[in-house]
């Protein structure tokens, strides 16, 4: 029900999926692998949306590019290294976030293997916490000293959405643990756990032929995460 109650579609050049008040945040770089284990790594066989190939953390939006690519690639280190975890509750969220990235990657690999790279590419924006690259590029970034925000709406059109919060540490911009989600780490731990469980329940069913299309698998996963 957490998914159902708070899932909101926000148009900012494309739909941004919000789960319990959380905006998606991934640039699609769909990958393909024949192994569904948590240790599998992506190959370069699947198409990728336009992005910043030289992304680094020298600006907040470049950090978002890194996080997005890392999520789809299953690169938990790059994703987690883009956050600032300070409190004990935030540190508890860290391993759950890592598990979420791995679960999304496994699901995405299974979709690609079963339905092909184009299908995986097409449905990836419908996954939890995903935003296309071109949307990140168009967002408004405001930097004040070692603090910054990135608006989740098109430039000059806030529509009541809360901006993503960043802090500059040792020359790199990192996202606050609650700077994107704007929910407590305890609440997010619960939401992430539900999504992980739904992903892991659905992923092995994809190669078994239980879904006629990639979108059917995504919809089933979302249904289970309610």
C-alpha cells in the first residue's frame, strides 16, 4: 500500500515515478547478462539512452548521472559513494540501498535476456526510482557554497516538488541521505525492502515464460510491492 498511496506521476518532459514520495533517479543504460546471481555484471550489448559519458561528481547533476548509470549497471559502490550517510539510521539504510541496486540490476538483466535489449530499454523508465538522462540534463541546479539543490521540475516550473539536496565534500557533490527521498531512513528501509522482495520474487519468473511482455513483468513486480 505504500506504493499505491504515494505513487504520483510528475511530468517534467517525461514521467518521473514517485514511490512513497520518492522520485526515480536513474539514467537508463540497459545491460544484458545470462546470469541472475547478485554478482553478475553488465555487458555492453544493450542500448543506452543519451547521457554524459564523462560524468563525474564535479556538479550535483553530474553526480546524478553517476548514480543513474551505477544503478542500472548494478554498481553498488559508485551509487552508494554518491550519498552522504551520517546518522545511525542513515547508515542502516546503506546496505538496504545496496541490495536494492543489485535487485534492480538482476531484474533488468532477466528482462533483457528474455525479451531483448530494446524491450528492456523501453520498460526501464517504468522501474522504481528511474529517470531518463535527458530529464536530468534539463533540471535546474542551484549552488550556494558547499550546498546545492537540483529542482525536480523543469527550470522555472517548481509545481510544488521538493528539490534534491547535495553537499560538497572534498571537491565532490554528494546527495544527502534524505535529500532526494525526503522521508526518514526508517521509512525508506521499509519501502526498499518491499521493492527488493517484489523484484526477487518476479525475476526468476521472467525466464520461465510467465510473462508475455517485459511490461507485464514490471507490472507484476509493482503489484507485489504494494
